[in-house]
């Protein structure tokens, strides 16, 4: 077991493209989406959730302090609400936390954050879901502006400034449309910093956006997040990474909400559901394009669903062991098996490429390369990109984490197209190449 003091805070790599621990050790973000964790689960359930995700190789949990689904009006699993009710500002006065009673809402948040640290897990903590700033389609009420945002930021920043396993994530599935929205976010970030919290900070945007579109130049934004979302199969989320890598100043970017496992395609159950193959495709595409990590999500887990339905086909406990949840660890292990901070997209490695569902993404370091083929189609490798006369080649299976050696191939002349052991939907593979001389 770890403690928060034993964990190192996160930092930005010297090349500004990846994350590290404070001592410079590379850190691959493998997150899980648990938005309603603090709001819906009791202590025993939260520990079961954290135990499962730690066992499965996750190292970051994304969760919200003021939750989206009736987060201000519906008590948590221990019967407590987060804010005091007063006159003004939709009944929440100056955004004063309710700290009374033997086990307050915030005591429960404290407990879960400490339990996460004991399991070596970082918490990507959203102070509030974005509907409390910009309501849009549902939720609310809109209680934050420049004044209340700063006060709340000071409170939550002071409370968790000493926790090394915290990563601050502002926003929450909303873009910023008015001056008030921008002031609320800027003041919340300022309040957190004024309270002495120095952990990394980012922003979780609306679906189909990157935080870079509105906030890249903000000094408080240490790294970008993008949300490719849940609207369609084969959504080319690698494009977000490519666009963010073009920006100055250079900042890491990562896929914070790709298509969830068992989520209805385009939010309609009649369209079917994203499966493990959809999830792996999104994760490998993003990471090989240069994402500093990636966040997995399950449609029933983010909501902590207790009763299954057409729209939420599993309970949260059943969903913990879904196929992709047990497969994403292999992506982290693969990236950590080579010099992680060198990894960048390398389209020059591909002599040809597919389109749509068959797009192949190549990544490389100084002496290695990974090439992802989503449906197991053959790969044409360009010679002479990596150093040396010869390359050791192997197939990596994203479903099992196993590698199968191919042998040695020439790096000085074009070789025949390399075909993986199996082909078809769900038969994705990674070609591993390592310079031998």
C-alpha cells in the first residue's frame, strides 16, 4: 500500500510532450472515468472499485466533486450534501461547503482520495461538473461566476493542496460561451493556486473539442485534454493530437474521453453499442499519434448504475470486468517497455495506409517503432527510417498483451507487406520494430 506522501506529484517532461513523476521518471496516463464516484458509492463500494482498477493496471481516476447528476440536490451514499443552502445564487449563497456532522460529504471525498493513494492511484479531480458554470442541455444550476469560482477554488485548493495524488481538471463537458463562463474558470484556477495547490492542472472540454481551442495560451493550463466522445464509430481521434502538437507553446495533450465501452452509438440504443474493438481502436490511435496517455470509460461505470436498462445495459459492478477494461493495461505496458518520452507519431514509417476503420498509425522512438493496424491488415514498412541495417520484428496482441516474434527484417530495402497472425474486425495488432545495430 502507498500513501499520498509516498506518491510523487506529476510534472511535464522536458520536451513538453509527455508526463513524468517529479523526479523525471516517465508517467503513462491510463485513466478510468468514474465521474460519480464521490457522489454515488459508499466507502466499501468505493474501495471495491479502486481495488479493481488498480489490479487492472489503471493509474488515474477521473472523478467530480460536485457531480453532474443532481450533485447539489441529491445526497451522497452517506446522506450528505456538498454545499450549504442559503439565500441568493440559486440557494447556494457564497458557495460555502457543508462541513458539519460526523462524516460530511467532504470527509467522504477525503476518504476516497486517501484510499486511491494507498493503491497508487492518482485522482484527476474536477472541482465541479461544467453544468454548474454553463448549464446547456441539462443539470445546473449555474452557481459559479468570477467571485464564487474564486471562493470555491480557494476552498478546494486548500483542502487538497497537500495531496500528491491530485491532478486538477477544470471544466467538465462544457465549452465556454460567455465572458462569465471564462471568468468562472479563470477565477477557480486562480483560487486553487492562491490556496497553495501546485499540482498539474488541465481542462475537460465538451465532446468533439480540445481544451486547446479555447484555453491553450492560459498559463494555468499545464496540458491539454480532448474529448472525441461517443457519436460515431471510427471517429479519427488522432486528428486532435496532430492539431495540438502544432501549437505553441508546446504542451502535452491526451484523450480524456473516447468512446466508452457499451455506450450506445450516438447516444441511441437502436444503433448498437461500442464494443472492446471500438475502445482499443480509439486508445491506440490516440497514443500512437502522440497522446501522453488515454482514459478508458465504461458507460455504466461513469454513472455508477445500479439497475440495468436498454441505455445502461449493465450495473457498474458487472461492468468493471468488461473485456476492454481488462485489455487496456497492455497498451500501458507496451509503451512503458520502450523509452516512453521519445515516442512521437511517425507517418513516414508507412509506405501505404488504409482509410476510415483501417487507418494505421505509426509511432517511434530513436531505436524502436510501433505500428497499429486496427483490423489486422498488412503493413508496408518504409526502410531506412530507424537506424541500423536490421530490425527485430514482432507482433503484439492488444487483446492479450502477448508478443510473437517474426524474426529479423532488412532495414535497407523494401520488404514484402507484413501480415499479422489474424485479420478481421476485432483482430487488431501492433507491429513492433527494434533496431539491432
